[in-house]
C-alpha cells in the first residue's frame, strides 16, 4: 500500500512537472506581447478569443498527450510509423522552430535582466543562457527542469495577479464579453492556439512524461488530467494578464508600442510594476528557453544511439547556439518570420498524424480512442491547416520586403 502511494505521489509530481514544463514553454515573451496587443485592440471581447482558444488547446493537447502515452513513443517515432520519413520532417520543423524561437526567448531573458538590473540585454542573455545550461548539467536534469518550471511558473502567475489587482479591471464587463463579444478576431484565436499548443510546445509535456516513464493505457487518467492542467496553467496566466491590460486600457491609458507588456505593468503599478515586468519577462523567457531546448532535442534523440547517449550535451549546445546567435547577430527577423509562418503547420501535421496513429494497432495496440476526441481533433486539424496555410502565404512575402 505504501509503495502504491509512493508511486502515485511520484506520478503526480511528474505530471505536475510535465504540466508546468508545457505551460511555461507556452508562456514566453511572445505570449506576453500577443496577449497585451490583442487585449488593447479587442478590449473585453478578447475574453471570447481566450475562451475559444482554451477549448481548441484542450482538444489538441488531449489527443496528442494520450496517443503519445498509449503508444509509449515520442511524436517523431509515431510519425515515422504512420508514414516513413514523416517523423524526420516533423523533427526538422520542430528543431528549426525551436532554435529560431529560442533566440527570441534568449532576447526576452536579456530584456528582463536589463529591466531588473540595468545590465545590457546581451550580458543578461549570456547569464540567462548559462543558468539554463546549468539545469542540464546536473545529474537529475529532468527533476531540476521540472522544479525550475514550477517555481518560476508560480512566480510569474503570482506577480501578474498582483498587477491585475492594481489595474482594477472591469471584471463584470470582461465576463459578459467573453460570452457575448462585440467582435470576433479569427487571427487572434489562431495566434493564441499557436502560441499555446503550436510548434514544439504541446510536446514539451508529452515527451517529458515518456522520459519519466508515465505511459501506457493504465496512465491515461493521469495523463488526461495532466494535459488539461497544463492548459489551465497557461490559460490562467493569459486571463490574469488580459485583465491587467484591460484594467490599464479601460482607464484610457496608452501603451508604449515599443514594449506593450512593460508599459502595462508600469502604468498599473509604477516603477515597482516595471521591475515586476522584468521578473515576469525573464521568468517567461528563461523557462521557454529550457522548454524549447529540451523538446527540440527530444525530437531527434531517438534517431541514433549516439544522439540518445549525448542528448543532454546536445541540449546544452542548443541553448549555447541560441545565446551566441543573439549576442553576436541579434534577432534574425527574416528567419523568425519564416519559421513563425512554417510553425503554424506543425500543429495540424502533428495532430493529424496522432489521429491516424490512434487507429493503428501496431502503434497503440488494443487501445480505443474516444470518437468525440477524434472528431474534435479533426475539426482542429482542418481549422488550423487553413489558418496555417494562410499565415504561410502572408508570411513568406514579408521576407522580400
């Protein structure tokens, strides 16, 4: 009995770690900026966008985490089982996206330290990169990563809640407009979904569970709860930030276009609020650095025994390269635009593969995937494919301007 309780506690701890890893991977510099900008333009109606995106996020993540768990394989191996070579293509997209976005994450960490300590963004980026690398140099890197994500996740949410209260948002109006919006912005919905479960993000938690041994049909109830909990954490942060921004803009205050989220914190809570922004930005960025590096490498480590053996060193190299590129080159804008455009295709491809895999006995054995999840997943694949192609068509011409 005691052994069983210990196992349950261990699994709960691992699920919590996976959930926070996924959530904090989602909550990056882009997350903060997107939420702020969309709230400024849509005001209380942005609540509706958040609501719809949460529903889509849950549908996507539920499918992906469950199928990863029941197949006991990582996404790239499932994809290769569905169609030989597809896993390599998926891994390429993930690694490209992860590396490009990690440069942005490192930049965000640099910005956070600049706000906090007045040091240059480059110096802050280097120090943040070293810290992130340090996590993967300890023997129990997985546990260290889980704990790191949990602590900083709580810090981000707690500080944002404080700023939200100081901003005095019109909560009643936000609740009403969440269900009866003045306007609906499809692009905002797609952007939010992409920022929460797009690219590598949803796999951060799914692959972490595989690494930790939480897999098989017997683990499905826990995996299901964990996947929803992860979306819940990211969504809570989104809601609190939305309300903080709404509180500020409802007072007729103008946000600084150069750094919208920073101005929200500053306008809501003065210079102290600005320092809080520094902490939140740094925490959001550095946890995303860790999540992106870990997940990107998890997509290639099964391709060769050497990669598997040295995966921690590869993660460290991944972070180091991201940091070096930012420090010496800056943010490669055209690459970010291109990768951002391609990134929109990752979720529909990956989710589509998972849904096909769910009905292949050689992958999932005798597991029966719930029909409602399949239908839900198919609808998400169709919607996100259309929007992904649209984003790609819109994004590519930007490279030649």
